[in-house]
C-alpha cells in the first residue's frame, strides 16, 4: 500500500479507502459520484412560483415596464420574498431548465388581422374586405 500511495502521490489511507470501495462496489466505485458545483437550492414550490412570475407580464404586478429582463425579474422575486437571493445568471439557468424562453413579446405591433382595431378605427381585415389596402383601393 505504501508503494502505491507513493507512486500515486496520495496517502496510505486514501489508497486503503479506494481498495475497500472497489471491493464493495467494483468498477462503479472508481467513477466520481459528485457532479461538482453548488447543488440546486430552490424547492419545487419556489421553482413553480418563479416560473409563474416569469410567464406573467410586469404590468400585472403594477410595474412600469412591459417586459421582464433577467435583472428586473431577479430583483422582483427577491423584493416579493419568493426567494432569498438569486443571480440573473442562476435565474437564466433555472428558466431554461423549466422551459421558459425570454423572447421579446409583441406589444404594440400585434397583428390586426383578427379584428383588433387599428389606428383608423377599423381592423385590417375589415378594410381588406371593403377593398382597401394601405390607403389604396385594390
């Protein structure tokens, strides 16, 4: 054991532990069981609440902006007591794992083909029905 420890630059105790683990578990004992890094710290209810807030609009929470940024969302979650602390990078990773995409939502440029009124009062679909397109007759 002493010679193995010397060659592998480790202690006799470590060599002995690896030997015992190998005898108990076989080759599986040689593969590390840790994943590295800090373990996930958010509970399932916290993750659900984070996802719910992320999918909502800031205006639903009486905030003066129309879309979330990661920083604004992280600050809001801490201020509301959903989580004690979260970085915007940790939030980005969590949202990706939960399948939430942060793409810009269409707001004032939404399509008016579905009957929504346009700036002149009639929907685009109604104007096309009457033969008007962009101020010209078709």
